[in-house]
C-alpha cells in the first residue's frame, strides 16, 4: 500500500504567499531605513502582509491534511517546530528572552492544530470561529487594556519591562503582543474556511468576489469612522497596533478578492520569482529578519524611501538566490532527514 500522492504545487497559493513576503520585507525594513511619519499608502501595504501570511498558513494546514493525509499529531509537531523557530529568532536575531512579546511565528505555531480542528469540523465552523474572534477583539482590548509596547527583555540592551511580567506576557498572547490571538487567530480560521471554499471550487463563483467587495467596502468604512490610535511600535508602519474593528473585515475582503483573482486568472511564468519565495516562506521570513537585524539596523541610518529601496533590492536579490538554490536542491532529491530542517528546505 502506498501513501498519499504528493500533489503539485498550487501556484495561486504560492503567489499569495510570495506577495505576503514581498510586502513583509518592505514593512519590516521600515525602522532601519525610513524616518517617520510614513506615507499612508506605505502603511496600508505594510498592513496587508501579516494577514495574508497567517491566512495562507491556515489554508495550507487543511490542504495538506487532505492531500497528504496528515493526522492531527502532525500539526501539533509542526506547530511546535514553528514555535521553536520563533524561539531561535528571539535568541539569535533579536538577542532577547523568548516567549514574551509573541511574534508572528508563535501565533502561527499555535494556530496550526487549531486550524486543523476547525477544518475537520467543516461547514460554517471555521467562519463562525473567525467571526467570533474578530468580534471579540475590541472587547478583549477594552477589558485587558492595550500596552504601547510589549515586554521585551534583551540580553545586551535596555529592556521594556512591566510591573507584573507574567501578567503582561499573558496579555501579549491574548491582545497586545506583536501578533496576539485576538484578532490574529481569526485569520488562521479564515484560511481554514477558504480551504473548504477551494475544495468545492467556490472561489470561482460569481458571488465570491461580491462578498469580498462587500467586506472590503464595509470594513473600510468602519475603519475610517473609527481608526483607533494607529500607534507606531518601534518604527513599524502597520496600522494594527491595535487592530481596530474595521481592520478585520476590510482585510478579509481583500484576501477574498486576491484569492479569487489568482483562481480565475492564468498566472504567467513571469511570476516564478514570486513562486520561488512562496515555496520557502518560513525560511525567507527568518532570513530577512536576520539581514535587517544584523546588517541594516546595525550599520546604516534611516534616511528615507531611497534608503528603503536600496536595502530592499539587495535583500530580495539575496533571498531569491536562496529560494532558487533550495529549489535546485529539492529537484536533485535533496531532503534532510531532520523534520525541523525539512521545514526550511520547503517542497
């Protein structure tokens, strides 16, 4: 008896994941390259990267569970490995005590098994869970409060502390870390819901982009009417510190439209560099943080858009070289025996 056949790559998903990386690199380079205040168009584009990244991670849980037959235990292990990667980023890139400020890899690691359970429940369950998380977010923020900057304990630099560090860290996981459960777990559930839509081919239906437009328009109107404080945290440009009520439906609508577009349009081969980045998204994520932390922020001063563009070009060129190198390695049959290393090789 043979195991499940490994499916061909979904280039629509790779396109969205590559787009998330392209936007994320530009967003994360802001503190080391730009001088505030940032232009609003840059803030908006920066705010789209993380929702796409988290949503696609939730979608891929359900996709691989179906096509490769992975059980729940696989996603517990996979989630633990992603959390381990987050710990290593904190230790080796940011030189700080891990498991405190709750960066995006922590969120993704926790969300993987939860997205699997939501997808297994099927039907409207993922959508209901996403709606509950999104709707509860403003109330959770009001109840627990939202700190301007998370607790971060550095080994060699001045740290940001709180009167009760365990209490502060708990609230970081829930509402005011870099990527707290409320609202970000909701985007993982959106990904689980989109997996069901994708299985039925419903993303090509006429009503799917209509729903996306309604969510985008309604969410944008709500966002404009109540934008929230729109804090800048340590020079990062995103508009979700904290996430206002309109942010979640507006960005979900954008994701619907992007998902619809890559499903109905014949994707040209010119997108191959984007696909290559999408094939090893977690590797690219860790690599670009290391380049920004050890090179851009240590040896250069923020100056403006020209500085951002200069650093963006060489960082992307290096990451593309890594992406194509790993693709060539996989084509030659390369596959590390260690599961943690395999996560970074892709495939």
